């Protein structure tokens, strides 16, 4: 059978094996940044051309305002 080399698993006696933990404020800031990245990724998921989507939204809002100005009620679908 094979020989177990336990010395490979021991850390150097001269170096500390403990990683420094960031302060609570630094951790909080990192968590906020990660949450913002996740939110941005989720918003853009499935959208290839973000500028095109923004233009379409602006056109739709413009059409909605024009329809509302004519006196007709504007019905909006809400999903989610």
C-alpha cells in the first residue's frame, strides 16, 4: 500500500496559517459591490443590445403620453 506523507499537510512553522480577516466595514463594502454587480447582471440577462431596449422603452413612453393626451385611458400591463 501507499505511504502517507503527513509532512506535506503541515504548514511551515515559521509562517502563520491564519489569513487576516477584513474589518466589518470593508466586508460590508465588498458585499454591497457584489450585490450591485449581481443586480446589474440580472437586469441585462438575455438582452444583447441594451441601447436598443432603452430606445424602445423611450418610444413606448412617448406613445403612451400621446395616447393619454388624446383623452383615452392608458392601460399598462404589469408583469413580475
